[in-house]
């Protein structure tokens, strides 16, 4: 396992992140505390130090398990958790990105984790009712209070992230060091705006849904299952079995056979090969065997031919403005673009 800087900070995180959404059986499909410990210990054995959870995962059980696992060597691990999702569905202030939600959510997370501070605190989802200025100030207050070290934002529009960081930098507040988004061979829409934004601003990108709810793991390819069937056990993990997604999965399977690796490893290796910013895939396994297989992607470097085939099978239309900018680049740069060394 190698390590990467978390965006423009000096924090070193492992090149793969262990996702703890599966820690706990409260939702009826997760891993037991014993299996969670086995996965955690294997991840640490491989050199991993970056653990991602949330206050909402398995009704708080995930945070409790993570806290117990990292407790004996707290300083060694980078612990990330999140707030935003409602813990009281009938209370209008039970969730959201506002200050009240953040303060109460953070205190509850720290109690469950048994920690004095979290290393990375994520805004879980963009809340369009709360001004980004309020969220940024509340996050900065948590940092100044020593309860949070770094902040990030998950599942928000690119313009919200870039505007937020511009405001934070102007006001001397803690800016977002990282973003979290879905990204895979099946979900490539972040390439239109989000990944270029993250690269330009120097943000780390943690990716969830890299195996598209198992569609890219090979377990559905070739099976008799009507197109349009939805997979996943919760609102965060669903992926449609469309003709397009199954065709992409079939190409992943073919590449996997050629390189004598699993389909999951090929799908993860493709994401790791994308040099658009600082990409850190999140591994979300339910069993030790699944995690063990996913870790195999660390030693898989796909050839140029295989990358081109996977790109061709999964390519999306970039749309406006990227397609327009490509068409007019000669009018913008004349015939000089190839002679310009771009260092940023």
C-alpha cells in the first residue's frame, strides 16, 4: 500500500480507503462485528490507514465498531465520518447541513466512536436549504474547537464545492480538502465537471460505488435477469441492470479472463488508472473474502490496450461546454497549443 496526500493538506492517507457502511447488521445485510474486525485487520495488514464511516450507517453501529477497532492505536488511523442525513425523520431539524445539525451530529458521532476528534468530517450530501456560508463557518468552528482536523464534502454539485472553497479561502476558514462521489466504469458522469474541478482545486477524490453494487464484479453477467432490474439494499447502493451496464460488465469480464484476475480487481484497477486528480477508491465489502479480492487491485496495472477497450465500452458524451471547447480550441489557441508546456 502506498500513501497519498489528502488534497492540498499534509495528511497522508492510504491509496485505498476502507468503507465501513457494511459494519453492523442493523440493516439486515451487513457484516457482524467479528467479520468487520477481520476485514479491518486485513486492511491494516495491507498497509491501510484510512477508514470511512458515517453517523447514519447501520443506525450508528458502524461508528461504534470503528471506534472499538481504532481505539488501541488511535493515532495511527485516519478516521472519517459524516453528518447530514436525518436521525429524526419527523423533526425538520433532524438532518441537514445547518449549524444545529452539525453540532448535535458531531457530538453524537464522537460519543459513538469514543474519540476526542475525527480526522476528516464530511458533509454527507448537499442541503440546498442551508447557505454554504453557514455550513463552512460551522465546520471551521469545529476545527478551531479541536473536534475536527480536516473537512470534506460528499455528493454535491461541482459549483457548490468550488464556490464554498473560494469563500473559505477568502475568509481564512477551513476549506474542503476532499470530495466524495460515485465513480465507476458505469457511472462516469463526474468526468464532465466534477473531476476537472477537483483536479484544478487540488482536492482529493474518494470514490464510492466503484463496483456499481456488484454489477462490475461478474456475478450478474450472463445471467437471465431482465434489464431494468435494480440492485442494492439501500438508497446509496442501487444500480440498474441496463443493457449498457451489462455490456460494460461483460467487457470487464473479458479483460479479467485475459489478465487472470477477478472482474472486481479490473474495475478497481481502471479507476486507479484514471489520472484526474487524486482518486482514492473506497472498498465496501461485507465479507473478508471480498475485501481480500479487492486488495488484489493494488498489484494490477492494466495495459494500454485494456484501458482503451474499457474506455470504449463505457465512454459517455461529455456534452456542453466540454464538447464545444474541444471544437473551438483552434480558434482559441491557433496552431500553438501543441507547443505549449502546461505545468498545472
